[in-house]
């Protein structure tokens, strides 16, 4: 008879820290931790020594000092008497503004190009391939500079739009029914105005236009009401098997209240007109902004096009055939079968493209658009001489933006993700 | 009915097949199927033709009116006006004829051009065995020594420091070989510590002595003489070579079960990926002096390369993590079942498969990094896209020359990046093992 013997009881030996897999990971982690902390301490110590040597300290007090410089493009009121912190905020909003507009435009263009690249039309598919390869393989900096050069070198000066009294015609004419004027300094576009304006609330941060607030509220309520309508239609369909006709109700709910509000506020567009040497009445968007936005959009759209194409191609043909076999029409197939699956493939890389665009917006430095890098990391840094604080703060802000975008998009991604059981 | 009665008509010979109707064959069929299949397709085709027409009418005359022999943009314009009439526009390639060397070499001394050229040819030779497995494996030895050789040739100066660095690696390798049989862990520790000690303490005195005995030196070239594609390729190739191993380590760290290793890796990767490259370049140019011991001031290209490497490594780590995550759990379990330790399992089973899956991502990261080398212009280096053209435009003769540099530099970037992406597709096809 043999009895199962226990493993030999032994005390803990030091060599187990290295040879025993149960303890080895602990050893490695402790060693790594010590090394990383030592490295960090070394860097901090060096920094303190260097700062002492230069007679500098590490504080962010400079943010509350007077900035003393002007910013060409501003979304919130700002004068050179404001603080550096306010300048930072203006720059941050400019960064966000160009990023949001860029993401929106790049998505639209990217989807368009991506779908067209899958077209059966030989010529269109080739043309779109050409576009994608051109923009993907050449640095975005070149495209931004090209856009700027196009806008400043090719377009006429505002003067050229002056109407010659003898012929009654100007040297160049405005685009889109006389509403947009491209000039070598800015692009003049129509402004939105309300004849029965509600005014604005003045907050310390920025004046909030009541008109836009009202429109936003109405839109949100309309969308909410429309979803209720759809939910009701679903319920009726589940109960009776017949789906009530909703499309005209949807249209009415979505656009009816909006139209009423717009008419009541006296919404209209004011086209820019040439007064003296400059366009007035509309909004003059600086070429720096347009060039940056256009460059980023064209570049990122090429990547998004590839993502969209890959997403659509990832859905096997069997899915389409199966849904046809079930008797679904092509548009229902797209909406109910293909898109929900393709979106799952498309969303994660799309998020990283949005992040890339936001980070690439720091190339504003090439065209002189005053974004976060231009204010905090540019003039503020140079004026106050606080490289360490300014650059660290700038990196933290960019990090916060990136993490927020990826966080938000991950939430959305979760909602479209395949629910595995 | 008699059987002798013959059928009215029975054909004895086969008819030759008839040609398909003209609308179903040849060019017409192709056109109908590919360009004019439906009214929407027709509209798209016409729109595309219009776009192509616009592109050609805008760019073709400009290329056709090219001028190659002139000394200034004004001369170019006069020549174009004289040949093609007033108001005609044309490319002034004479600028390239005069300044091409600055686009390629920056301000590298002209009499030393053979050095970057040798380095570039060496790069092709060093990269070839890595890219194409058909080539003899002995060539990899050259690939290993190449980086140090390239550094010495590009920056010049005494050869001894470079030889010392190589000697450090040699010491590490020897330690690994000799002590490897006795104790693996001791061998690894010695292989890391011995070269570091050697570099820290032995290199200085040894270098002094050796330089006195055999002054093995070529003319030094300072970093501010670098520019153009020489700079872009130096930073790009250096970054690529260094970021891949670092990226693999980071990816493994992020997948690790050890909490601290994982957190450090995640923090590093997310921090780097969360900030724009420009801010990191500013760190290289402005802040690195704060972080290093007082009085340290080392080369700006090296500083930029370190930050670019870190930047690319974080992205590569994410790409490889995707590859690691895509491997079925069974592969890890099978490696464990075979009794392989962690590094053996990674080296023999996990990484070869994970890297194969990640190839397209890795190459597009490299392409992105190579494109991003143009951003070094913002820390005062002369990149080929903005630094060099701005310098050329500062010359009165070439003031206002915009499109020619864009076209030239863009074309070179396109060729390099496009071939990289094609190589990735080739590799993907070659490594594909499944038969679906």
C-alpha cells in the first residue's frame, strides 16, 4: 500500500523569488517599480536643479497675468487685456472648432468616397482610388500648405470684386448666387441673422445667443418626440403585425416646429457685400482656418474612405443574399442587415481617425491659425518664458481632449457592439 | 410509312458559332457594363470625365510649359511668356536644377556627398535581407553592423566611439554565450550590466588612448548641416528600426498579467497616443534640457529621433496588441502545455503569428511616421517639405516659387510611401497560410 504523499514541506527560500513562477512575477514587478521610480526621481531632480540654476520656479501663476497679444480668430470675446488663461481658452476653442468641423466634413466626404470606390463604375472607382492613394501617401502638412497656397496665391484680392462703373461688371464674380467670395486674405460667407432676435445672456464665459439656444431646444424636443413616435409604431407593429404609416408624421414633427421657430425669429442669411476695400455684412473666415480645415478634411477623408470600404467589404455577400431571400428590399437590407454589421467594423478605426484629426489640428502652426498650440504653446510661451509649464499644460489638455473623444466614442461603440450570449 | 423516307432536313455538319451581337462583345459590352450600366452610372461617368477634364486642362499646360534652364523665377516667367504667349503659366523646374542637392542633402558639404550616398546604398543592402527572405541569411550580419556604420559615415568624426559602442554589444553577447550555460538569469543580468558599465566608465579613457595611437577619423559634419530627404530618411529609418522592438515590448507589457508592468505600459502608450507629435517635438527641443543633468546638451537630431521613436512605438504597440488579442486562446494554452517558458512561447508561437496579423498596421504606422518626419521643421530643422522650400524662397531669385517644390517633394513622398504599402500587401499575401 502506498499512500499519496504530500509535497515536501519546505520553508521559503530566497531563490524562489527568481525560480518559482509563483513569486517571480512579484520580483519582476518590484524591480520594475524601483527602476521606474528611480528614473522618475532622477528626471524630477534634474528638473529642479536646472530650474534652480536658471533662477526659475514651477508655478502656473502666469496664467492670470495680462496676455497683451491679439488673436485673429476668436469664438468668445477676447482682447489683449485679458489673461493668458483666457487666451488659452480661446486657443482651445479654436482647436475644438476646427476639429469638429474637420471631423464632420471628413466623415461625409469619406463615406462618399468609400462607397464610390466600391462602385461598379470603372472610371469612378479608379478616380476614387487615385484620390485615396494621393492623399494617404503624402504628408498632411503638404496638403495644408497647398490649400493655403491655393487660397492666397490663386484667389483675387477683395478689390477684384469691385464693380467696374463703366462695364457694370466686376473682374471676378462671387460663388453660389453671390453669397461666397474667395479672396486672398479671407473667405467671405453669409452670416446668419434674426430680425426678431431674442438677444443674448451675458455670462462671464461668453454671451450665449438665446436664438440658437431656442433652436437647439426645439430640435432636441422634436427628435425626442420623433423617437416616441417610432417606438409607438414599433409597439403597434408588434401587437397587430401592421406598421402604421409614419413618414409624414416624422417629417412634420422633425421640421414643423423648427420652421415655425425660424420664421418667428425672422431667420435669414446676409450675404457679404464689398464696402470699400473689404467685405462686410457676412462672416470673413480667415484663410488660415479654411486652409487648415480643408487640408485636414481632405487628408482624413481618404483614410475614412478606406475604413468605410473595408467595413462594407467585411460583410459577406451571404448576408445580402439571405436578406433578399427573406424578401427585404435593397434599402431595408442596407438599413437592417448591412449597416448595423458594417458599423461595428467601422467605428473603432473611425474613432482613431477623429483623434488623429484633432491631434493633426496642431499643424495650425504651419498656417498661423491660433489654436491651443498657437496661444498657450506659442505666444504665451514665448512671452512668459515658461516652457516647462506651458508645454506640460498643453500636453495635458490635448490628452484630456483625446481621452474624452475616445471615451465618448467607446460608449457609442458599446451600443452598436455585437451582444454575445 | 417506310423507313427509307428521309427526314426533311438533318444538318450533318456543325455550324460555326456566330459572333455575339455587337452590343454584347468587345469594347461596347465593356463600356455598357462598366461605364453606362444605369442612368446613375452614366451620370457618374460623365461627372468623372468632367473632373478629369478639369484636372488635365489645369495641370497639363503647366507641365507642358516647363522651363529647365534659367537662373531665377523671373527668367522662367520671361521664357514662358516668350514661348507660349503672355499670361501662360508654366513650371519652373530650373529651380530644381539649381537646388536639387538641397532637397536631397540639405546643407551637407558637397565634397562629402559620397557619404550619404554610400549610407543610402548601404541602407538598401541592409534592408534587403530583412524584406526578402530568399536572400542569403549571412547578409543579416551586415544589417546588424549597418546602423553604427551609418552613424559614423553621416556624422563623421572619430570612428572609435562607434567602435566602442559596438564593442559594448560584443561584450554583452559574449557574456550571454559564456554564462548562458551556467545560469540563464545571471547571464541576462551580466549581459545588460557589463556593457552599460563599459560604456559609462571604460569608453572615455579608452577612446582617448586609441585616438592618440591610431587617429581613425573622417571629417565631422554637424547636425545643422543635415536637411532635406537626408534628414527625413535618417529620422524615419532610425525611428522605424528602434520603434519596432520597443513597440513589441510595450505590447507584451500591456498584455501582461503583472499589474504594475501592465499599468506602466498602458500609461506610457495612452499618454503618447493622446498628445500631438508637435508637442513631443517641442519637448525634444525645449524641455529635454530640463530633464537631463545640468550641462547636458546633446544633438537635436538625436533628441528628435528619441521622441519620434517613442511616438511610433506607442502606436506600434497598439497595432501589435490587436494582433496578440486576435490570436485564439488555444495558442497560448498549447504553448503552456508544451512546457515552454514565457519568452520561448512568445518567440516561437505567439509573436510570429501576432506580427503576421499586424503587418498591415505596422507598415501603415511606419508610413505615418515617415510622413510625420516633416514636422521637424517646427523645431528648426530643414525638412524637405517646408524648411528647404522656405529657405529657397528666401533667396530673391526664387521668391514666390510655390508649386514646384510641392510637386517634387510630394512625388518623392508618394513614391516611397506607395512602395512601402505595396510591399506590405506583398508580405501579407506571402505570409497568408489559411486556405479560405
